[in-house]
């Protein structure tokens, strides 16, 4: 079974209620029909019911039985307005502005999750990452004890000798352009949790990546990764985590042995923490495009699961992301 097949099987064991704010978007409608049919989650589509039903009919998508909610006319709008106003008034949001925002399906969906009227949210087929992330960051906020929201890419590589039988978790590749040492430490701890939850990796082995291994180079960028490594040890003393190290020292046993002798991680890492977003984003695309890996992105560190899609996503990408969100919600 591939990684995504395993995730779907896990999702189907306990389907959670996942809200899709882009309910009138064609790929989303098709995906909702598949999700319902395969029992991967209980999808809820936001938008005008007449528009959604007409599109579904044109597409030949069977969405009978799927709950449709129109933020424009929902009786919950008042509850969400009041809750949003209370949450953001200290930041200068007026009640009128809150009322206007909850008519926006993205904010309405985020409020559903915030008030536990849904277990998770998936969006981004028709919105940018920032459009979806900003309300999630402002309203859902981070998990207790977690300083930042970041992302992990689950990389299913053809070379089964790498990582955990070909599986590697990369972070952060989407959210934080230039994390501080402390933020990098939190990203590392989150990514280890993602490896456990979504990849069933029982023993995450986390490598803090750099262009230096164990002091082989001296530079302020290397110092930052060394500091992040020390902070991550304090945050999660039980976690197998080591750094700073180069990518080859992290992945290849002989190189790990020679460059970082005695490290519990070097040569056998299954979670890779990149020092910044440029490295992470380029790194996952090299693995995908040149290395032929299949990759799946999730957000981590949020108090409740919300995930972003790429605007170029396929129907299958939406189905997979909903399944991953469902598994995150189960945990
Ligand atoms: C995530 C992102 C959208 C936040 O943008 P922003 O609107 O400038 O964020 P702000 O600094 O105004 O912060 C908004 C709120 O989110 C919080 N926040 C921002 N980043 C956060 C993070 N990583 N974790 C937790 N909270 C965060 C802020 O504390 C703030 O909260 P507050 O309003 O309650 O005080 C921005 O970092 C971003 O664009 N990242 C890159 C995303 C991207 O383009 N990726 C491309 C790869 S696909």
C-alpha cells in the first residue's frame, strides 16, 4: 500500500466532518462526491445551494446527502459574528466588519472549525496560501505549547533505502520564510509529530539540516541551526534529533558515520528540517521533480487541522488532502 492509500484507510475508520469553503468550485464538488462515496470524511460544502446543485448536475457528480451551507443566509452567521468579534476586537475588528467577514466562506468555515461545528477545513483550489492561512492563524491559532504554524511535506520516494522505507518528512516548505532558531526548533518538534500521526513512523529521527556537519563550517547561519538543535532538545528531550548536518550526512549511513560518528540520527534520518523556506521549498521540488517522489503537504502546529491546496490541484489532490485532514482531526 502506498502512503496515501494507508492514510485513506485510516481516515475511513473514523470519518470526521471536514468543511470545504470553496463549495461551488468544480474540482471541489467532484472531490466531495468521491469523499462521500469512499467514506473518507463527512464533507460539508459552503456556498449557494442552487449554484452547487446545478454545477454538480452538470458535472454528473453525485452529492446527494452532502450538507450544503450558505454563509449568506445561514442562521449560524450571527453566532459566528459575535464569536469572531470577541476574538478579534482587541485587534481593532468592529462588529460590522466581523458580520461582513463571516459572509466570506473562508471565514465562515474557519469559524465552524473554531467553534467545533466542523473538525477540519480544506481550501485553496481557488485561493492563495495567504488567503487561507491568515484567517487560520488569526482565529484557530497554534496548539497549546506550540509557537508557530508551519508545514510538512510527506515525501514518498521511489528509493526505499532512504528514510523510513522511502518515506521522508520535510519541513518547513510553505509557511515561514525566515524562522528564528526558536521557531526552527518548534518546526522540528511539529514535523516529528506529523511523521508519527500521518506516516505511522514510530521513531521519528530528525536531522537539522545545514551546509555544515557538526561544526565543519563556521557561519552565523550554521550557528542558528546549532541553537535551534539545542532548543529542540529542550522542547522534546525524548526525541531522536541531531544537527547541524548536511543532507548526505543525514541520509547516507556511511557518510553519516564518517561525518557525525555516534549520532543517533545521522545516516538514518526520516525527518528533515530545512533552515529556511527557500531551502525547504526548493528541496521538496527537487525531490519531486528530479527524484520522482510523490508528495503531500499538510499544515502543522494549528490547534485544529486546516489544510491548503495548490490552485493547480487535481480532484485527487483534494480527496487526498481531505483524507489527511481527517486523520489529523482523529488525533
Ligand atoms: C503565513 C503568512 C500568510 C502570514 O502573513 P501575514 O498576514 O503577513 O501575517 P501577519 O504577520 O500579519 O500575522 C497575522 C497573524 O498570524 C500570526 N502568524 C503569522 N505567522 C504565523 C505562524 N507561522 N505561526 C503562528 N502564527 C502566525 C501573527 O501572529 C498574527 O496574529 P495576530 O493577528 O493575532 O497578532 C505569511 O507568512 C506568508 O505569506 N508566508 C509564506 C506563504 C507562501 O507564500 N508560501 C509559498 C509557498 S507555497
